[in-house]
């Protein structure tokens, strides 16, 4: 059994050692393709792989066609918008993610970004405190719940909206106020922390009509996906509303323009770093390896996302 770990953005060494140990014990061969710069390197490496572990690496139809032995792909992380699920399903390939394993790392970054924006990106000048402000959690999944908990610990009033969780007790047990629409969430929040996946329903859904509901001085913190933001409309709105700020962990296509026009009101990390902690790499990487072993040894498909 050959397992390829294809990570353009490699895991920490502690995680890669742990992954290799798991596969050594199972009697599998482990091959690492790290920091690759060319799609062809992935196409070559995948051709004799039975299993594949990836992060945000793109598993397109072309990659799947180049992998005749592939039976399982595990996205070590939460979002699987980088995997062609339809082609995987058509080829009988199981796709899984590792939900929750890197959530704390992303949540800590979201909170860090809130404070960073509240304090003028740590440059001179008067900032503000996040204590007492209203925090809106857009999608109450693994990351959103932790951001909510940390927001409460910092003295914020926490609101949440999730179209897939209508039971108010889910929010109320965490001391979080559920709101009944996404429009309401954006209307009340001084900070919105975005945790929606990128899919047909959400692409460009953070548009001007929604974002202009934000109260005076609000900040949008996006540690989810850039595709969910209509970047052109965001640019228009930032020009009209000098009070709004945008921080993101996913480099916008128009970042140079945003920076030139809006200076310290916008911020992006150069490369997605929400899950870039040793702890998250170990949690997600080892979970991915264990899921692959369980898949081959017992047929365990618990985390399958292409059902
Ligand atoms: C995820 O979906 O798990 C996060 O966006 C992390 O992605 P990464 O593994 O590419 O850092």
C-alpha cells in the first residue's frame, strides 16, 4: 500500500514523523511530496498512490485521472472545496476530511486578527478594545463555536447565524444569541467572523448588499475562503464607507488595489496560516493517517464527504 502526502504547504516535522510512524506500523509505504511548485510534480507522484493526504492542494479531475490506483483521499483539514468530489465519486474514490482537528488554530487566528485590526495593525494611534463589542459568528461549526467561546471570555456579546442549525438551544447552551437571518447578523455585529465553506450557495455571498448592513466602525474577519467574498463589491463598499475594515487569511485577488486605496483598513496574511500551528498539523495530519489505516483495515468511512 502506497500513501502519498502531497502538501504544497508542508506539515510541521512532528506531524510528518507521526504520519510516517502510523503508516510504518501498518506496513504501508509513505511518500512525501512537499513544497512542490508545479502541478506536473503532483501528477507524476500520484500515479502509483493507493491513498492521498492533502491540505489545500487541488485534487482536480486531471489529478484523479493520473491516479489509477487511488482509493481514498483525506483532506487534512476542514474545507474540501479543493477536491473534485463528482469525479472522485464517479471513480469510486472515497474523500474524507478531518473535521475539528485544526479548528482551535483557526479560531485563535480569528481572535488575533480582531485585536490586530482594533489596534491599527499594531501601529501608533488610538485603537479600541473588543471587550463589550458585538461579535457575529457566521456559521456555527467547529471553528465558529470556539471563536464564540473566546469572544465571550474577552467580554464580547456573541451572536451567531447558521442556516443548518435552527435549534436555538445549540447556541443558548453556549451563552450565544441566535439570530434568524444572515442580514440580521451583519446588522448587529461590530465584528463578523466568517466561517462558511466555499460552495455554489456561498460563493460571493458576502456582497455589498449584505456588508453595507454592518454598523459604523465594524470589521469583517475572514479566515474561511476568499471565494465567499465579492471582492469587487467589497472594494466599492470600503470606498463608500471609510469606517469599515476587512482582515483576511486568504489573500484577495485585488489585495494590491485594496492596500493602495485603504491602507491599514485592510489586512491579509501572505499565505493562509489559520491552521499553521504544530498542534493543528499534528492533530489533522495524524487523524488523516489514522483514517486511512481504518479505511483499509476495517472499511471505516466515518468522515466521508462524497456520499
Ligand atoms: C481548512 O479548511 O482546514 C483550513 O482552511 C486550513 O487549510 P490548510 O491546511 O491549507 O492550512
